[in-house]
């Protein structure tokens, strides 16, 4: 009997201790987290920032003007369908492609120059990925009672709370404290360390995170969208001084939709490109079609060659070509140039590579156009010609005479 009482006492102590941990530990950890002193193995933040506690007001998106609307066209680039200026007289689209260590595909983007040649906007497509709710991210969240409280929220609710929920006040239940700590944990993982502010985009099911720009004349934002368990994002840079930049930003935020990429789209989009006339193919409109096709199969070297080939046959495409030359050289150590469109590149290695490739093309073309030298037969004298004819006559065997068949008359 004593043993049973002892066992029940131990169990009661353990249960009581567990309840105390669950009820009182969040209050202690909450106080430590609020003041940036959380170092317990139960809960600690990798980076602490007071801005993590309160989202800012929703970012404003200006209205889209109706001018030149027919010169904007939707292109499916990687995981997004994005409106881009195709043949627009005010904007020039230039591809921005760079290799990223540890990633199979390069990072793809576009920069947009205004009439003066100044860059007024930039778009970078970031990698998409499966959303992780980080329910096992801290020892505190592994406690059954805490875990049960977190899982009461749907994934969509949690994602929205990351960008809208304010962490404030002290007169809170332990459940509210635990959830606040959970949202704080997610923000510390998702948001860049040097972010300025974050929140929801006004009137959109999108979130934004503003990060500092090296040039104070520009605004840099990461735009997030959560769809069907996937977290999708892009980086948007806009010129604060240019009204055209606000137009581009509004079109992107209002018009970009996420759609899955598929290598099977490459030949389909390429066929659309081939239906354009020659002037369109050799302008930025044709480049955008080929860029879209290549984005779904970025190991397709022939599609990259096509972009360079057609741009070299157009006019005012030097900026686009420079960008493609640099990427092609960084990845393949070749520029795939087919025509001298000006060798004034900043990089001497790229300039030298282009010169070597052009010289190789010139040599091959010369060999193809050079007529073949046919050996002429030596002239023979009359006696040599006669001897040759007699020799040939001796070598020719006479045919056997055919036997006559008797004609039978009936």
C-alpha cells in the first residue's frame, strides 16, 4: 500500500511539474524574449530585433495608368506570369542573369531603363519552396500542450499572422504567450536581418518586406505570396524619383501571378516566337519570348544561342547582349557571338573570347566559300594519244558472235 501511495505521489509531482512548466515557463520565456534575453534551450531567437514585434501599415500600390496598355504583354517566366513591356517606347527591358553558388539554375531577373537610359526598376525572381510551419523549431513547441495550441491554427492563418499579428501587452493567457513566441520565431527565420519594415500589400493577398537599398534613391522590397502550400517570392527595386517606376511597380504587384514552370513549355513558347515578324524577333519583344522559353529549361544552351543570334541582328540591343555575353561566358566560357556588334565590353576576357569566336567563324566561312582546286589532266602529244588509244583497244575483248536462230515458217 505504501508503495502504491509513493508511486502515486511521484506521478503527481511529475504531472504537477509538467503543468507548472507548461503554464509558467511561457511567462518566463515570454519576458525573456520581449527583452531580447532568451537563451534557454526551450526557446531562443537566432536574431533579435524590436521591429519583429509589430508589422507596419499596409504598403500602398498606385493606380495603373491607361497609357500604352496595349504594349504590355504577359509572359510566363519560371514560376510567375508577369506583365512586361513588349515594344514599349518608354522602357527598355534588359535581362539580369547570374549564377548562384549551390543552385543548379541561375537567378533570373530583368532591369528596366527609362528613355534617358537610367535604370528605373528591377525585378528578380527568387526561388520558390514548400512552406515550413517550424512546429519543431524550438523545444517549447514540442511540448504536447503547446503543440496542440499551435496546431489549432490553419497554415493559411499562421502565414497571414506572420505579417499582420501584433505582439504586445502583458495581460495574456499562456496560450496567447505561446502563440506570440511562435510567430516571433517564424519572423526571425523568414525576414532578412536588416529589414526595414514588413506587412501586407494593400488590398492583395501578398506580403512585403522592405530592406535597405545601397542607393537611397531606390526602394527594395521582397514580395511574398502563399499558394497551395508553396511560398513564392520576388525582389522588386524601384526608383523613388521616377513616376514611370511607380507605374512599373503597380503593374508588377497587381499583375504578377504565380504559375508552375514546366520544361514542356519551352518548345510551345518558341513556336510563338517564330510566328513574330523579323523586326519583332530582333527587338526586345522577341527577346522576352525567348527568355520566357529558356526560363523553363535553363540547361537548354540552344535557346540561349537563339537569344544572342536574333539580338545581334537587331538594333539598339547592346545592353541586352552585354548581359547575355557575360552570363554565357561565366557559365560556358563562350559568348556564342555570331556578329560583330561592337566589342566595347568592360570585361577584357569576354572581349577576347568574342574576338576569338568571330575569327573562328570567319575562317570556317572562308573554307566553305573557297572553290575546290581540280587537278587538270596533263596535255598529251599526238603519238602518246595514239598509243593510249591502241592500248585501250587491246584491253577491250571482242564480243562473241551470237548464233543465228533459224526462222521457222508455218
